[in-house]
C-alpha cells in the first residue's frame, strides 16, 4: 500500500508540476514577494509562496511537500482499515480517487489543510496525540476555517487518554490552545497587519438580509452609500465577491473600503443589528447559501496555472504525457465534483459509525461535520474545495463501515 500511495503521489506531483493556482494564491504570493502580510489570508502560506518562488522560481517545492504529507497521512490511516477481505482494496480505491488528489494539486490553503488533516488523523490513529496536535495547529495556520475541525480532533485525543481524566483534559485543552495560539504566533513573527478577513462574510449576510427584508436596508447606515438596486443586481448566494471584491465589488462595500476601525465597527454593528432584528431573513439567506453549497452541479475540480493571465505567479509547465494523463483523469471524474454527493456520503457513513459506537469513525464524521456547519453559517462563498474534509471522511469511514462485522476497538 505504501508503494501504491507513493507512486500515486509521484504521478500527481509530476503531472501537475509545479502546482495549480487560484486567484487567492496570487494574492498570497504578492504578499510573500513583497514581504508585507495581512491576515485576510493565512500569512504562513504567503511567506512560503514568496520564499519558494524566490529560491527555485515556482511553487514546485510546496507541491512536493503537500503531496508527500498527504501520502504519508493516508499510509498511516491504512492501519484503521479492518484487516478483512476486501477492506484494504476499498481503502486503496478511495484513497486513489482522483478528485482528492486534484484538490491537493493546488498550492492553495485548502490543499495544505487536507494534507495536514490526513496527517493529524493518522497520528491519532497511532495514538500519538501531541504530534497530532502539532499537525492540527499547522492546519489552522494554513486555513482559518480549519479551527472548526479542532474540537472533534481534541475530543478524540481526550477519548484515547480517558483512563486518566486529568491527562485527557490536558490533552484536549492543549490541542485547542495550540491550534488557537500558533497562527497568532506566526502572525506576530511575520508582523502581519489586520486585513479584516471577516468583511466578506459580514457584508454577505447584511446584503442577504437587506434583500429579504427591505426595511433593514431602509433603516440601516448603508442606504445612502450603496444603492438597493445595485445590491439586488450583484448579490448571488454563490459568493460575496461581486459585493466586496476590490476589482468588481460595490463602491462602499469593497474590501479595501474597510480600512478604519470606525468602518469595521460600523459593519459589525450593522451585522449584529440585522441578524438579531430579522433572524428569519438571515436564516433564509443562509439556506440559499446552503442550497448552493450543496448543489449537485459539478464544480471544476482542478485549476489551470497556464490560464494565469495576470502572470503574477511565475509558473513553468511542460504539457507532456503525464500532464495530459492527469488532465484526462481529472476530467473523467468531474461528475463527482459536487458538494451534495460527498456531504450525503459523509452523513450516511457517520450515522453508521454512531450506530456501531466506533469512536474513531465518529470523530472523523464530526471533523467533517464541523467544517460543513462552519461553512454554511459563515463562509462568504461556496466553492467545492471547501468540501475536502468530506473526501477525507469518506476515505476513512467507508472501509470501516462495510468490512467490520462488529464495532472496531475504540481508538
């Protein structure tokens, strides 16, 4: 199995070298190149992008690290698979499924989050909670929303040390504290400025409530700043980008418009006002977002660095046989690039884990559930890449569910 995973990682690494990119990657690279950082995106990846390009001219080394971390984590997770006929085959088939590797092929924060999630779960499967806590803390350094997955991981670590209540509490609290503190320490080390990362989500919710309850708009502070007709035209439950983008957003609501403490305080106050005064409108808005987030319509599961018209992130690609093979494989599974499929699969497998009282399986399910709930309640957009913890959950849970005659030993 280790050889198969290593060969798979090598194929995707060489086939997508030096890594696929997205607009967020370019933003982070620009910060890393200038060595001026904000917390609008996790600064650790921005720093790594800048250093990688400065040293070797592209993001290839980062792609190599992501792929190696994911492969090592999957190899470690193999020990959670029941040693019964067919179980290992099912695990390998799921572990090799192209959609997960296509997500890993990007050097975006979500790829790092997925790779480190595999590593953290593997370390917990080996009952090594403190190395798992380090992997979890790093996961939070690469993606803000990863913090929503920490409680389930900390709970599993506590369960594994439950014979000593004091140690269980210390282990869980240590994992949580480390996950909260490490990103702050990184930000301090890199002299990170406040980039107001909550602005898109806050504006997204305010706009949604305004459109569901015009009285909220009429009595709010933005009535004279942003036209109601413009909000109606630009709003989509898919993303807040057309409201807040510095390039395509609405004047007054663009991310760059919220630079002063007063502007940000006003936005937070308005969000609190509309959500508490018209909670029904907020719920309807978030249900619309959830419907888009769990859409059965396939998303493109990979990204073409060759289409980087801005040319702000130097990449070099040779479209050889491996690139073409990776392209064809990814295109063949595009039908599975939708949130509904993976969310439903995770839910069904999670319910089986609960029924069988499988502690490790329940924790994996709760990790994915925490991620999904956080995105439904707070995310400012609905790309498929937010579902990657569900891919990890299905890979781990499926063999445990259908190839165990009885509940496995509690991890």
